[in-house]
């Protein structure tokens, strides 16, 4: 049984990932979010729902105990959240982290400079990369709600091409599930995610 803790479990990608995770009978989910009432109707034998804030160290530590994988799908003070996640994972002996960021944090989108709007994503990714965790950072292109799983990935340092600047949330969620359920996949890498050509 693989135990996956989803931080920011009410996020759009996280909700799709939850559905895809539940297609794997050997996965147990812990969904961590600020307002637990937002998530209803999930199978109680496969899913635990915890109301909490990622910035609450004690609550986060309690949620991490016994987990195998942490998947962070967050918005807000991302750098502070990333620090708290990294420190709490170290304290609880966890090493596998999947962290959602944004395309453009390494200026890998030719002709586009998003400036300070991406600073929280840049800084939080830098915190994760500086850790000794077995992380994978995902940098999705512009997200859409198409009912498709069609994506390719690029490594850090590879520019996004004009045709690569869109991807479905379902595609990103599928990659999250693969990363969480496949030991050793894409460890200590930052992956751009875009629609397959």
C-alpha cells in the first residue's frame, strides 16, 4: 500500500489526481486542506480528510506520520510553505516530494518575462531544490480542462516552445500519479509539462 498525502487537496489538479489515484487499489490517500467540508463523498476506506494549514507545523507533522509520498499543490505564501514542508518532511523521515510550480520560473519560455509574478514559484522551487529530499518539481504550461491525457516533459534548462504552452489538468494529474506510484521515477528533477506534439 502506497500512502500519499495531498497538500492543497481542493486544488483543481489535486481533485483530478485524487480521482486517478483511486483507480489504483493499492493507494491510500490523506487529503489535507483548509476547509475539509469542500471534499465529500469519497470512499472512507481509501481516503482520510484532514482540515489544516500547511503553515501549521504541528498539524502538518501529524498528517505526515506514516506517509510514503507528499504531493504539494498549493497557492499562497509558497516559499514559506515550501520551507515548512521540507523541514517537516525531514523531521518525520519522509523523502519523496512532488511539488507543483509553474512554467517560466527559469525564464525557459522564450519571449516571455513574467517578472515578479513568478517570484513565489521561483523561491519555493529553490527551497525544494536546495533540500536533500527525493523531489520532483512539475512546471506545467498554461492549464486547460480538456478531458485528455496527452503530455510530454522537458528537463530544467530546456526552453518551452510556442506549441508547448498548454496542457490539460488531467495530464498533469496523470503524471503526479505516475510519479507517486513508481519508485525512483524522475528523482531530483524539475520537469516542464506540456501537451504532447
